[in-house]
C-alpha cells in the first residue's frame, strides 16, 4: 500500500518521510527496503541533498540498484558542477565502482564540454593516489591531441601533461613512473562481449600490447613537446590539425616547414635527434629565396624574425636571402659534429639543386674537411672546381695558405706527417682523361700533374732532411 502511494504523491519531502517510515514496516522484506531506499535516494538527489542521497545509497542492500544509483549520483553531481561533494564522499566498498563509472563517462563523452577527466584527477588527488592521477591526466592529454584539433585543445593538452608531471614529482623518485595509456581507439564498449562481435561471430583473441613505462624524464619531454606544438599552432594556424598527435620527429618536419628553426633545434636536442632535417630544410629555404621574387622575400622576414639571429638587419643593403644564408652560417658554426655531417648535408642539398656554393660555405668546409669537399665536387662532375681545390690544397700542404685548410703544420722535416687524398685525385685525373679531345680538360689535368710533381719534389727533400737529422 505504501509503495503504491509513493508513486502518487508529488511532494518529494513527503515522499521521503513516508518512505522512511515504511522501511521499519517492511521488516525483513529486503526487496521492499531496497525499493524504498532507492526512492529516498532519488528524491534527496532531486532536492540537492547530496549527503543524504549518498547515505541512502550506501544503505541499499540490492547491489544492482546500488550501482544504478551510484551512476546517477556521479553523473548528476558532475553536471551540476558539485564536484566537491562527489570527490569527498568516503565511498566505503564502492571506490572501484566510482572510478570505473567516471572512467567510462570520461571516455564516452565530448572532451571539451564535460570535465570527467578533471573529476577523476581530483578524485585520485584527494586520496593521495598521485600515480593514478598522473596517468589520468596523461591519457586526457593524449586524447586531446588526437580528437580535439584546435588551438584550445593544444593549450589544454599542455596543461594536462604538466599536471601529470607534477603528480610524478610528488612521488619518491624510484616510484615516479606511470604506464603509458594505450593510443588509438582502444577503449572497449561497455558491456561488449570479449569473445564475439555484434553479429555474434567469434573474434580473434586480442594480441598482447607491449607495456611502456614513462618516467619523470619522459613526461618532461612530453611537456616540452606539447609547448612546441602550441608554439607552432600559434605561428601557423594551419598546422593545428596535425600538430596535436604528431611525434617529435614529425614535429621537426613541421617546424622546419614553418621556418621555426630555433624551435626545431631545441626539440631535436630535447629528444636527442640529429639536426640534419633542420640544416637541409634551411638550405632549401635559402635556395628558394635565391631564385624567388619579392613575394618570397617579404614572406621570409616573418619566419626569419622567429629565429634568434644575433641581429636581424632590415636595411636596403641586406635582403631576406642574405639573412637566411647568415642564419645557416650561424648554425654551422654553432652546432658542430665530429664527422662534419651538417656541412656535408648542406653542400649536398645545394649541389643537388644546381646552386653554386657560397664562398663562405666553401671556405668553412675547407677548414674542416677539404677531402670530403673534393669528393662532393666529383660526385656532381664539378671538375674545374675540383681542380682548383686540389691546387689550393697542395699549396696549403706546402705552406701557402695552410691556415685556410685547417692545417696547423705544413710540410717540413720537423713537422708532423701530412697527406693528400690520392684516391680522389686519381679519380679526378681519370675523369679529366675520359675526354682527351677536350683541350680544356687536358689543361686542367696538366695543372694537377704539375702541382703533384712539385709536391713530390718537396716531399722527397723533406724526407732526406728528416733522415739526415736522425743520423746526427
């Protein structure tokens, strides 16, 4: 009789009073008690009596009804933005269910209009579970990059990664790690069968996914990457659509295309990537400016200003092309590697596009690896340039202009041994001799032979002087 009356009465306060009284009358009838307590819960929730609703929820003996009410409590309080109550309830014996409900909601609703991830983060922070909180925010950031391709999404992604990083900083160093959330569409539909698809057909057994552990250093890198994604999007709004989920290697390419070379170098250094794409990209921009018109020159000033040259000169005497070459020269001087890889890739890029090498670049490479410069000339059939280089190189070894080739001690009886790239010189002589009817080639070949003969005479003299000194 009381249960039927509750369906008719329209005043929530009166319903709660009647239901509370009826619980005692229900005695051991647990089904009736569960129905009455569920009714009390719903009306308290409607009235905004959050604490009373939670208390009624905990007293429901039917586990199925209790979980249904728990879902309602989580959703309603979240939609009302009454998160303080939701987070602070003790959830005796219901902690895992609450986490599961919020996770399911977070992965099922729009990321930018609902705050279930923030709620889940606050839930774990309140209980001092910093690793879980960090994992939640990292997953949130990953999804923002894939699903929210806007400037606002990139801003929020950076904040998420920073929150995850701060969580790990609250943990002792040996325990400061999280398991990287799976990427892509990996979240199963709630209630889906693990063995059959929607047609009832048996599905293949899921393959084991390799678990990747992220430590403090990894999260610091991800925070840096997120900031750079935002920098790129602010500089070039068209890149927003692809920047959010781009890897470090892909971001280097995007930054180079946008002309943000300083930022690209910083990213390479953070992730220990080679700077080769940066040098090749800047060399290509220099080539385009070399043969571009006024529009290309005007456009170039924007990306040149985004890189920290010692001083950008914008007078009539200095063009955007000049400044681009100066930026390239600065990078080659600043970022040196043992095998002179960056000089090599820049020269290779220029020669492959048929662009004459600037004198400053030739002189720079002479100092670090003249032999490799000779090989590059041969690769591109630049025979006359190769002959001039060999002639200058021989003179340098003999003491004439040796400082321009990075030779500290030229040939003498008392100096360390010196050498010539004979294999490349032989290759050059062979290339010149292939067209014996060409008088110019004959003259170039003879020029090299004369230089080598002079060199051999001086080597012979230096060797005899050395042997003489040893016999004293």
